[in-house]
C-alpha cells in the first residue's frame, strides 16, 4: 500500500500537446520515422512508401482542426458558452492502453495497426481534446492520484526537415509544396497563442515550454537586417517569441531539439556539408555554423539573465537524417543530442547556473541505454546545481504485458536497476534530487500499455531505486514532484514563480493553484 503518492502534487515535466498542423508531420514521418524503422527496404521501395504515406498524411492534414477553428472554440469555452464543444469527438482510451495479467498486446501486426490508427486519430484532433485525454489517462491510473501540473513542450522542426520552408523564409520562390505548407501549418506565434488559451481554459493544470530553433533565429535576424528600418517588413524573431512567451504568456521554459542537426554549442567547427544540404543555399551559408552558435548564445544569455529552465532532448533518437563524416561513414544527426555538448555550454562564462533538464536521460525511444551519455549527465549534476534529467518515454517499463507476463514489472526492474547501481550508488546518491518524472505523452500514446506509465514508474522507482523505508519514499516523492518544483523554479521567491504570480494576478487566476507546490522539497 503505497500511501506516499496520495495527495502528492505530481508534475509531468516532459509531455506534448500538439496536432499534425503544429509539426511538419509529413516530413517527420517520411524523413525521421521511416529511415529508422524500415531499414530493410531497398531505396525504390522506401521512396514508394514515402510517397504513399505523404499522400495519406496530406489528406488527413486537411481535415485536422486549424488555428482559427480551435481559437473560436477555446474563446467560447473561456466565456462559459453553453454550447461549447457540442458534437466534438471524444478520444476514448483504446484497449491496448492498459494491461492486466491476461492481456498480451503487441504480438501481431493487427495490434500495431490499432495503435497507429489511434495515434493518428489523436494527432488529427483538437488540441484541447488531446490535453483532456492526457488528463483523463493519468487521473484514472491510480485511485485518488492525479497529476497536478503538465508542462507540455512545443517543438520547432520545420527548418531542418523542409527545404521549401527555409527558401521561403530567406526570400526564395515558393513552390506549390511550399504554398501548401503555408496553408496548413500553424505558425510558431499561433502555437503560442493556442497554448496560452489552454493555460486560461485549464487554470493551474498546464504551463508549457516554448520551442527555440537556432536556424529560425538566424533566418529571422538576416531577414530583419536586409530590410533595415522598414518596420512593416520586420519579422518577429524566434528569440522574441520565446521572450514574450516566458515573460508575458505563462510559459515556464524553453525546449531545444538538437537531434534535428545542431549541437548545443560548437557548430562553427562543423563543415557546411555536415548540415542539411539546403543550408548551402542560404545567404549565410559561408558562416552557417557560426551563426547557429551566435543564436544559441543569445538564447542562453536570456535564460541565464532571467533564470529560465531549458529542456533539451538528450536521446539518440529522432534525428532529422544523416550526414557523411570525415571517414565516409553515415552518422545520424541524433548524435548531436549528446549531453557532453552541454558540458561545453556550462563551462562558458556566466552559464554555469543554467537550469537544464537532460530530457530522456540519455536513453528513450529507439535508443540503447547510453552509459557514456549518462556519465556526462552525472558529471554535470555533480558540478552544477541546476542540472536535472527526466525519465520520460522509457517504454520498456510497461512491456511486461507485451511479453505476456502480466503487469508484474520485471521489465521496469531491469531498466531501473542499473540506475541504482551505476548512477546513484555511494558518493553519487545525492543525484536522486535531480531525477524527474515525465511521460513524453502524446508521443508515448503510440506504445502498448501507455496508460500504465505513471503507476509503474512511480512504484518501481521507489522500490528499485531505494527499496523500502522512509528514504525511499522521500526519493520517490522528489522524483514525482519536488525535484521538478526546484528545476522549474516554482518555489516561493524563485524567478519562475514570481513571473507566474504576476501572470495569475493579471489573468485573475487563483494563486492557490501555485501554493500547492510550496511544501515540496
């Protein structure tokens, strides 16, 4: 009977709420997902599959709720309209979402088709319905237990996946494909607007992370320099969008996604040919890596000055393609998510106190446990007070049912035991204060038994990391709540909390919703 978790203000520090208009869905599926999952196909077969999927996704994209369509509904909901949401489709939990001793999903192609169909239906729906499905999923996971705060991260992948998007942004001609992208893709500002409407519609439950793409910042800055003092032609830069979201719109922090193809720092040393091929066609090609570093340093300075949390993808997964290194080897861009590059960032003057979450803890979907990556994270935790990691999308923890064993947690035990032995043993025990719970939902929702993730991670973290006793409960409470409170800066007197206090007063939101976290370590 694990009473320690009841009433705990749980924080899901790593999740997502987006639909297929908010990401370059076609490019992500064909350029990121397929190369890593159909490696046995020959090039002609893969190209044919890519074309068929692109046509299918394009049709679904047209039917996905867009910005204006959802904003009307969210404004109506906020004003208490009686007919809000009438006739909107619900997102029921599929059978494969939760396991028991008799279930054995995942053992044939039909199960995979069911999971893909459910996930597709989800990401082509309304964002607020996606968020409600997330809340319902983990509210029902354990009796009397629910997540107090979700911090969904937006992602900005377009420049790294779509040549036409960069050409348009840099003043090039728009192809028919580019025109279609413009018609259906939500802009970064629109996504921020939608997320703020979710903050206001679900007070105290959601505060997002805003994305930052250094390539977008370079393009925006170049565009503005080109037009000088012509204000009507000036573009709001990626960094300005970040600053506004953090300082004025209720966002908590910034999300960076290095596996798209950039390092957290040190891009100036990378040859131009080891970036996406269309980087060579940009007006700043001769200094491309240097410009990326400059953009990143602008972000880091803002985050250091205002004590803003950064969530960085540190899993060897979701690379936006491959490049050829000096040895002629094909290397995934995902290798640029290596946490050792963050050691270089923290060593820079004035950057040692940056709040960093090494998301996925050097592991995660599609990646083997990277001992060297975790060693790097551990070194940063030992040397810097504000370095954390989340254990999100560790899907193996819920796969006992997939193996036909029932939910007895053998797989969770196998996964968490090395953390106890190698990462938290002896003089490293203090690191327990830096590990956090995250689900990576809605990406997790394509995995079998995803609804079991919270209870399995909570109970197995307590049992396998520390075993029985008060110390174990303290560590588990920190993992599920208190550590995230410190990382996010939600405690009284912290800069994030001060910004939220001002925002809640401005929006006439109940300040007691923030006080829930005051008692956490």
